[in-house]
């Protein structure tokens, strides 16, 4: 089975569509110019999209993403994808900034704020009823989203996937990178001796991927492999020797069944910053030794479009293959002799069969994609789903950490509220967390307890983190300071902490996790996304890996952004996590279903069928933990009534949010509690009861309802 690209949509500072983009690359034309989208006292050159968009009420990120998605779907013949997976960092921030600056306090105005809302908007537009996932791993998001899409296709979770990335220019990223002194005043010059920073830009690329036994007639390229790694070194800086970058590249090449000498061209990450270019050069020279292929970075011409960059550069890789083109390393005039690389200053005509495309991001998140000319003969998939066993679990709620929350839950007592920061951090090294605010401390505390309960001698390989809203405290503090001083100064520390994947990077650094490091963000369904991602990307060799979910409650932002929180009076937050390994027996966790709740597509019936039918539901499960977000309570209750009616199930149903309180990652705590209940063979008493109810070795089904229908099984095997 092969994975083929059959449709591509691309929009960037270089233009819209494959034809315009290829023409710009052939002419070595730059899209970098003055910032015009918002005022700044000393505007720096950026890569703006010059196309006008028609809907002023829709955030710019969403409009850019839709342009790319429409073109990709038209290019593949108008097919409807089985899944949509997007890399996003800014989400609705371009509009949110204006709303916050004006003091808007109507939660409905922030409907499109969430990073995950971009993928949901695209799924609505293309009528996708399957999984809709959002990856937020900073500048590697688009490439990581593609890697996840490939893994889902290889594992049979989808037959086609629309995947890519999108980000728009906004004040937060512009001022944030400027505060870090990473922006060039003259334009990016990747790998130049005098390089002095990157050019921030915006854009989107969406690619339609299909799994097939042979290359379709309209195949533009074939995905050969991917590699994911984490430096586990620093919140923003890459490892000086490029160790994580090398591991990602090496993994992608090996997954493709190739050797370094088989790569014809490397599309470099190449941002133009001093440390990033140096680290990438060392990684390339170390891996390729005496066989370094042609290579270049297009970011001198296109700018760095953050989450969109990896997807845009995959599209450019496909152009390189089809157009026989090595793009120029635009902006470079004097190659840095210390880097040992010779990127071409002008475009080169050259036959290219295989490309390696690199993307690296904050938190040491590395992704490499191997893509090639479609082959007539394909290999069997190298992947197959391997069950996940729970070797450690933890949770944190207003009732306390794992032991206290589990005790209160089994007594039928409410667990909502917010712990004091000191109590959250009690199991963490004070020196390591002294500068960290609420969300990273929640995540680290849960990770620490999950690993301690697992008693694992080895460090976790991978980290899969889920957060519905990201670090709200850091986001608030950054924007508040920015607006207070008329957008002249901002906090670099708050900017670094505000990115959604910052807690996952902290987990990796604290525990030495150098494998995949993936952050998923999809509101109330973020943890379900992370667990399903772990099921296809988690370490297949038997080493432990972490799946953590956490969200903080912010006194203003939570009530503006989260419709479920705005329905409640009691501020609540927390999370949960699992330490997992690949095994056939033990306490097992299995994500089995994720669909959009489109009643026309009969999702309840599909869910029951996926669980093995009504009889299997009645016979296997001793309890159902139902997640009914307050923001869509009527819909969720109706779905649960239909599920019970169609299955005839009479087992106890617990609305777990009535215990945990309302926060996006409540399902992470619920799965942890489900694992504890299966281990202890009991569940909380029913309303009015006093004693826990025996499970009799039955499984627990954790259901998510509302906008999506999800199912996770926790059971003994």
C-alpha cells in the first residue's frame, strides 16, 4: 500500500496555487515586503498574502486555510476526505486581538478563537464527518499534521486525509518573535555568513492524501516516510549539534526504505536565525557525511509561516519533483563557511526523485518528511496497530491529586475547583518550575505522578499532550502588557510560554523524552485526539510513553473562549495522564471511535457497530462514563438517550463532568479515573447510594458527546 498526494492547495506570500508558486520559485522571486496588516512603530519585512478576503467577520487564518483547502479539493476531483488534520498555532488570534483590545466581553464574538476551530471550519466546508484533529507543535505543526495523517492511513483509520497547516500574521507572533530578537530588519538570509534573523510570514497548504495499492493516475507524489523527534534540550533553542534534527531525518529516510545517498534534494527548515541554521547544518553534515545532496531553504523568499511552513514546503517538494527544480536559497549572498553547506543562490534545473523536507519548532519539536515520485510498485505498510497497556495513571482536580481525587470520586463526592499553585507543584523541583505558570505546572505534575505510579526505570520515549485552550495566563499577560504600552514592548518569556506545545516541551526536558512530542488541541475532545494519535505514533518497541491532558481556568479568558465554562459558576481546572506501553495483556486502554456528530450520517449507529453491536455493549461494559459538555448539554443528553435506547444498556451512566467540573481536558481525568475504577473493580455509588458499585471485572466505556462522538475503552486483557 502506498500513500499518494492527489491534490494540493497552497497560498503564501509567493502567490496562490501550484502554478504561481512554481513560477515565483523559477524566477527566484521574493514575497517579502513591508508589514501593512497592522501598525507598528518600526515595521519589519514580512511575507504577507496580498490577496483580499471577502469575509471580515472570519479570522484571517480561517480564510487563508479555506483558500488552500478549496484548491486542494478541486485539484483531487472534489472528493470528501475521511479525516481533516491541520497544524495551527494562531487560530483566531488575528481577530481575538482586536476584540480584546476593544474590551469586547461577549463570548459569542470569540467563536473562532480556538486553534482547533480552523480545522473544524474546514471540515464543515468540505463536509467531512470523520475525525477532525489539530496539531500544535509550533513551527513543525504542518509537517507533524502530515505525519499523523500518514500514520492514520497506514493503520487503516482512514482511506483519505486532507492534511496541512495554516497560520496568519498577528500581533502576538510578530511582537513575540521580535521580543526574542529573532526577526531580521532587512529580510531573512538562510545559511548566509551575515544572517541576522527570520522573516515572519503567513500562509497555508492543504494536501489530499489517499491510500492505494498502486499510484492513482492523478498522483503528484508519494509519501515515503516520516520521522519525529524532540531535542528535550531548551524551550526555544535547538540542540547545538542538531541531534534531534538528525534523528528525525534519519527516521524518515529509514521509514522510506532508503539510504541518505538516495535523497536527491533536502528542503531545509532554514529560518535564517544564527542558531537554527547552524544546528540544522551540523545535523545534515553528520547524517549525510560525504553524500550531501542539493539543498536549499525557500524561507528567504516566502518567509517563515510557522504552522503552515512544513505543509507549504511539502507542496514545494512536490513541485521540485514534478518541475525538475531545485529552488534557490533566496537571500544568501555569502555562504557561511563554518556551516559546510553550499545552497544554490539561483534556481537549478535538476531531475529529482526523492526529497527530504525538514521542519523544526519551539520545544525542540522536529519533523522530517520523505516524499518521492510515484512508484509503480509499492511496499506493504510497515505499521500495524499495537494495543496500549496502562502502566501508570494520574489525575488532578480541585479535590487534589490522584489519590485524593480518586477517593472523592469513588465516594460520589464532587471534585471540581482549583488547587493552589503550591499544591500543584509539590512534587516538582522548585528550581525547575520557578518561572512556570499554571498550565505547565499542571501538566508536569500529572506527568510526574503517572511516571512514579508506573515505576519505570527508563525515560519515556514520546509525549502526547492535549490542551483545549493552551496557556491562558501567559497569553493574557503577554497581550495585556503589549496593549498597555501601545504595542511597543512585550514579554519574551510570556510569548514562549504561550505556545500550545510549551508544556509538552517542559515534560520532555524534565524527563528526557526524545521521541515524538505532539500537542493536540481540539477543545473538549483534545485528550481523545491525543490518545488516538498515541495509538498510531507511540513507541512500537515496548518503551513507555506519556499521554497527558491539562487545561487551566483563567478568570477572564476561560469564560470568554470556552462555552462550557461560561455556563458554570464554579471555576474548575485540572487534567489527567497515562503512562503507556505496547503490550497484549494487562490493564488496557483503546480509543475506538471519533466522529463528528452529524445526525444525517447516523453516528450513534456507527459508534455501536464499532463497539461490536448492541449485545457486545451490554455484555462487556460494567459502566459508562459520559462526557456531556455544558456548552452542548441538550445535544449530549439526547445522544446518550439514543445510545442507551439502541443498545438496551442498563449499566450505570456517570456524567463525569458533574464530578470534575467543566474544563476542556476533563476527559483526561475521566480516563484516569476509569483506569482506577477498573483496577479497584468498583465505581462510585449511584445518586442516593452510599456504597461503591462492584464492576465485576467489567470494562468501562468513556464516551464523549456533543459536537463530536468519541469512545475509549478501559478493560483487562
